[in-house]
C-alpha cells in the first residue's frame, strides 16, 4: 500500500470549498472536498495554485491541518499583508468556490504512531498547523505516546486552535504557550521568545530521546533546532519545516 | 534572503522524480555531507530555485522552469537516493 502511494501521480485537482472558519483575526481554516483524495499522513502539505484572468499563476504550499481520520480535508492559512496568495485565500474565498490543489505531498515532516516518542512539538506562529494534524492523529488512533507542544505566539489572540489545544491538554498531552509580545493580565505562562533556556526547561531531557518536530519561520526553526542540538539532542531525531512569505 | 528547506519543493521534486523525495538521502558533492533532501536549504525568490548544502552552502541543485519544461541540474550532488 505504501508502494502504491509512492507511485501515485501527483496531479492538480479542483477542490470545492465547503466551509471557512476564522481561527484568529488573520488566520482562516479552509475546509475543502477534493473529488478524489488518496488520504494523507499527519504533517503533509498540499500545493495550492491560483490563476489570474490573464493566465498568471502563483503557487504556494500549505500544511494540512486535519488528521487523516477527520471527515474533511482542512488547510489553515495565515494572511500575510504583502502576500500574493494568502490574502485571497483568507479574505476572498467563499464556500462553493473551487480551489486548485495537488497533494498530499511530503514524507519527511510526518508523524505516525509507529515512529513513537516521546513526541516534542515546537511551533512558531502558524507553524502549529501540521503539528495540530499530528495531535489530532495521535488522539484519533488513541495513541499513548506522551506529547508536549511548545507553541510560541505573539499574543493569546494570535493562538490558532486555542480552545481545541486547551481542551486537549490532559494526561499525556502537555500544551504550553509562550507569548512573545502581549500577555493578558495575570498571565503565568512563558512570556518570551523560544531560546536555549526555555527549551532546557520544556523539552524532555536528551536521555529520554524525544522525537522532535519544529515548524515555523526560518529564524525560529534555526534557533529552536540549534538550541536543542546544543542541549545534547540527537540531530537525527529533530525534523524541521521552515516557511516563508506567502 | 532567508532560506527555506527541502519541504518547500516537495511538489516540484515529486513531479520531476515521480516519487516522494523529501525523505530521500543525498550527499553533497562538495563537502560530502549526507542528509535528507528536506534538510537542504532552498532559495525560491530568484528566477529559478536554488538548493544549497546546509553544511557548506555549496549549490547542490537548481530547478528552472521555462515554458512548461523544468530543467534540473544535480551536478552538486554526489548521490541522490530514489525511493522506488
């Protein structure tokens, strides 16, 4: 089955937009129904292509936010003001519209239960999207792998999936936010950018050999992954995904 | 200019090689560093895509699309695994 999946042809398809969910002021989840979907693995992404009336095309990659077990395929997109694609996806797209996409894509930044743990997820901003798919997948398969998410956001209002993450935080699921710019009154959580000291406090010790997934803007990923290696974590157990302007 | 990583060109590589390539191993022809394609540094802001070794910064791959044809230069790689 894995072999079949590898040889699958990757072709563009028109997916119908069935719902749009506002996650924060600048982030929206797009629920889509591709005509055929081979299934995906938690952490994979799709390519989205927009075509202007004059034929000009722009293409970007977006992480899949839903678990393979979920009823619908969901993409979560952050609007970047100077972006070419995201302002349309977040501001203009309506239910019933069609979105041209291809996927699922990616085999490196993927978590499945057989890979085990303990699982350490480190998110910067909308880097939480593929990690959310992993959390949902872990929950859907009733995995007992311990998981810890460290999620850096500018403010509580910028935390994507806030209610879902807070509700998920029980037993083997440890969810921690660090708010880098603004904190609500009485905030007792972390209040600074992710650095070596914060990771030393939050990450499992290197002796526990955690499997680490880091996703965020390039600078964030460099700092987080570099600090973990400095702390003695095995680089071979750290998987990274960087994103840039879109 | 900040670089991305090999995950960003997963779709293009799939199109070119007919297989998922981000988890494939590769070896830099310049310094010999071995890593996964997903871990290479990728610059997509130019007229083409430039892929560099994360250890020595040597150019290991370039992808340029002209009129629907993608030209791929892999001379910077000593080895590229094909997961078939």
